[in-house]
C-alpha cells in the first residue's frame, strides 16, 4: 500500500522509533496505513489524474518571396 502525505506527519511504524515525514512524501507499508488511519494522507492510487488537452499546431503561412511563374 502506498500513501501520499497531505501534511507533515510523525509516527512510529516499528513501535519504538518515531519517524518524521514532510508533506508530499510517499509512504509505504505500516507507515502508510498509520497515516491513512490518522487522516494525514491519501492513497497514492486515489489521486486524480489530470488530463491535458493536446492541440495540433496551427497552419503557418508560407514565408519568403513568391516564385516567378513562367
């Protein structure tokens, strides 16, 4: 399980050593479960995917001097 922190968070995933994490960190395993339970994180796969619109380039005008016609 992976989780992304929404705020700074401190926990003891191993039970004896407190670890501090900054907002935006990606947590895995027990630390992720604890952060999700405390409401300090969201699941990594639950994040919305932002879509970007791809527009084709506009047609460009011909440059330069026109050619002579015979």
